[in-house]
C-alpha cells in the first residue's frame, strides 16, 4: 500500500499526485492534507508514503508543516515532492529537517516545476506558459514516480538561511493577509470559494464569503471564483485566474 498525501490550491500538486498513483500502478490511496491535518498525531502505516505540496515563500505551507510534524510515520520510505512556479529554493531542506527526526529508513526528495499561480506577484500565466510548464511538470513527475517505484534515496541541503528568513516573513504575513481580501458586489453567493478552500477557512455569511485567520494564502479562492469577484493586492476584480488544465474544479472542492 502506498499512501499519497497532497496539498493543492489550483490543482498543480493534485495533478502530480494523481499521475504518480497512475504510474506506480499498485494499490494507492490519495489523501488531502487540508483534511488529514485535523487528525492530531495521526499514525500513518504504509509500505511507502508520498507527500506532494507547493512551495510558499521558499518554504512549506504551514498546514503541510503542521501535518508532517504531528504525523507518526510507520513506513520505511517517504518521498517528498515540491511543486513550484518560480523557485522552491530551500523548501525541501526545511521538510528534511523535520523528517530526519522521524527515524524513517529511506527518504527521497524531488522538485516538480509547474505553473506559477501566485497572481499577486506574477500575474495571470498566459496560454503558452501554461502549456510549457505543464509539459515540464509531466516529465518531472514521471521521472520522480519511476524513482519512487525502485525506492530511490537521496538527500537535500538543509542549510538555507535566506529561504528560512523569507519563509518566516511569509508565515508572519499569513497571520494578517486574510484581512485584506475584498469581495465585489458581483458576488452571487455561489460559495465556490468556500468549497475550494483547502483548509476550510472561508465561511458564508449573508451570502458572502468571510475569510478567517486559518487562511494559508493559497489563493484558491482568487483563482477559482467563477465571477472573478475576489480581490487581493494587485489582483483586481475580473483578473483571470488559473486552474491546472488536467484538473476539474470539482476535484478541489471539499
């Protein structure tokens, strides 16, 4: 049994998780970290465990960090794959520091290039960029899956002070970012934003979304709002969003 745990906002990590399960071909189960994280001190028993997640500010999403730190791994093999748009820098090193304390026999790490979905900084990706990055993602995912099948081991550098600093700044910002999401009058209360939030931090009040401090700043709500009615920073109302072309939005809904 191979258990694959993923965290995904706009489908990049979910696509790679599904692709790996397809390639491995043995009995695989997929789990959403946003849901599983609520099980404190969760015991994970498997022949192999695969964790697929994006890089946020050169570091781990807080929910992924919390999940891994609290999990009890009863498995001889853990593979960690980070999806990224620009650069993951020291993200995997941060995860390795946590996993080293878990006394797991074999560890494997891989980087998976994907489409950049952080609209606030990089804007909406164009069609050509999406096509190019998806080809890169497929190739890297397939290569990683084949190495996982033969239980490949490797290591990554854990000394990345710049990444640690940027990741810390990002984690500090997350504590207040949720206060700056804005909803336009075009919102029709469809609650798609609530359903796609991977950490269930959005509630509906009087037919409009309310953002809470549990927000991971993953931007799923901004990218996937059908009416483009959610704004944050330079992402203005009406700005086109991004969804991985190989993922249906329903697969991201809680």
